[in-house]
C-alpha cells in the first residue's frame, strides 16, 4: 500500500476540475498539488454515500483492492475512472479510505 493523496471536500469551484460522471463530482488532479491534495465538489444529485460527500478521505495505491479492503465497510464498489479502478471504504472507527489500482502503462 502506498500513499497517493488526500481528498478534501469543497463547495468552491477550483481551477482544473474535471467531472466524474459515475459519482457526479468535480475533482482536481492531486498530482498537480504540491501536497497531493484532491478537491472534490459534489453535484446536489450525486448518489455517492454521505461519508464520501462529507468527510475527507485518504487514498492509497494498491496491487489488489480486494485484498486491501478486507474487513472494511464498502461505501462505493470499485469503478473505472480511466487511469485507475477506485473504490471507497470505511474503517471501523469511521475514516473514509480510497483504494486505487492504477492501470498499466
């Protein structure tokens, strides 16, 4: 498991946002931020679970989402975002975690 970024919730339009149709959220590219911060701005009709829309998350690159997520509560099943497959989980103490399986180049 390798740290990838932190996701922060905002209501402000941020430069360089792109839209993720699957969750109806505008996101910035964490690779462009000096501290690997990703800003998320959800559309009012987003179907993402409340913890994802209201809490920050920590994202990790993993070799296997299935292995990394064992024992965690599923918030959002794995889905394709183009450059990776991602999924969201919640730890027993309430932290929101994103696991990312990057596609091979």
